[in-house]
């Protein structure tokens, strides 16, 4: 990894958040296998650098619209881990009162404007969020995150095109983990990269190593800065690898086991970042071990929060279905 000007506190916060994300996903993965979590579950173990490196350059007021593999994006943007886990465990204390599950997480308080269950839908949603900010005179940047499979969906191209036409402040981030379900990205994309497609929309396109958190942070920081200053949208492709299958329980028969082993042994974003911090005498092994323990404690507390939470009542089945306006008495 290259040298960085980021402070020790910032670097350790990045490391902690990466570990927190991994512990969260390992925890919910185990719960799911025990039948304690319901609905679809798509883990992003091995992609922690993409989440932290993308989210940390953003401001609190900036917005993100993510997809079905977005737990890490939500955590790194500032979502409450307790509420997230409660939602995935179908508890009333969850973000959507336990009724949305993994692929519908949303926390507008931290700028997370929804995880999209429809592949590619986030591109047009992100454009709408960005346009709304412009019309209101607000200066936030919107980040749209999607996978390599979504890169071939019409909505993504429509979203990038309209963002470019209107010069909207959107940073499109394609997290290319090598497979769209079972289809290799190098099979479904005939071009040298997904990022090079940006030329068709007159925007900048950059492809970088998504497993190097410092490279991701530096690339995203520069892109966000340009977009915030009025340069219009851009497309960043982060190459990474998901350690598990497309969904929880996927047997992954379409991948060579040696391929998975190689990525785990050579491109583990957390291990490599830890080695960097120690070798450059930024943090000691003992300091990082304490952060590991802190992350584990966060997950234990989240589990306790979920255990103490109730399931949604039957009375809640028909609530929140329609918008209910407060109409003043006598006003028609």
C-alpha cells in the first residue's frame, strides 16, 4: 500500500469499521444458517475496503443509494448497527419495523436513501435524489453503488445518461466482485473495463483496486470533490471479490475453490491494511487487537438488543401502507 497523509485516528477508524462490517456479516450469516433470519441475504465478505473507502470521504449530509449487498455501505455511512441487525432479524425495533429485511434497509438520518432489491434500480433513484437537492438549493453529493451485474441493466445506463445530461452531482460506484450471480464479469462485459463505458456519457471513468482501502479512499475523495464543485457525474469501478456465494447458501459450483483461496490469502483487505498499519509503525498489533475486540463487543451488544426486542404485532400489518397527511380542521 502507498503512503497516506491521513491521521492515525482516521486510519484506525477505517480499520475498526472494516472489522465491524466483517463481524456484522459473519454474525448475521450464522444467524441465517440457523433459521433465525428471514428473506434474502447477500453477504459482501471480502469487500470491506470498498465500503469504507467509498463512504469515509462523504459528508454527513451526502446521500447514498445502494443495493442488495449493502450492509457495509450502511454501517460505514453511520447507520445504527442495532437497528440494522434488528431489521434483518425481523424485529419491531428494526429500521423498517422488521418488515423490510436485508435488501430494503434505509436510514435517511445518515443519508442512506435505500437499499434496492431490484438490480440497477438505484441509478435512477440516485438521479432523483440528486435532482431534489439541486431544486432545494442543497449542496450534497449523491453516491450510487451497484454491482457488475447491474452495469448491464438498462436503468443504470439511463441513470448515468440523465445525470450526465443534467450534470447532476452523482458519483456512480460499480463494485465489480467478479460475478453477477454465476456469470463472470469478464464474460458479460466485452470492454476492457466497466469504467471505460463512461466515455459514452461524457463523464470521467476510473478503475482501481477495490481491496486497497487507501486507494479507494483517495480515488473517491477526488471524485467527490470534483462532483461537489460542479464537474458533474463520474463513474468509479472498484475491482474486488466476494468470498461467499451470490446468496446465503449458494453452493458456488461455478467457481474454482483455488480461486477463492487465492483471494482470501492474498487480497484480504483487512489483513493487508492491518499489515500496512503495523509495518509503517502507525499502529501496534496490540492497538489493533483492541479494535478487533471493540468490534466484537459492538456485535455482542447488537445481539443483546435484538434478543430484547419484540416481533412486529399483527396490528402493524396494515400500518405505513399509505401516506397520512395532517389536514387542519375546516380546511378542504
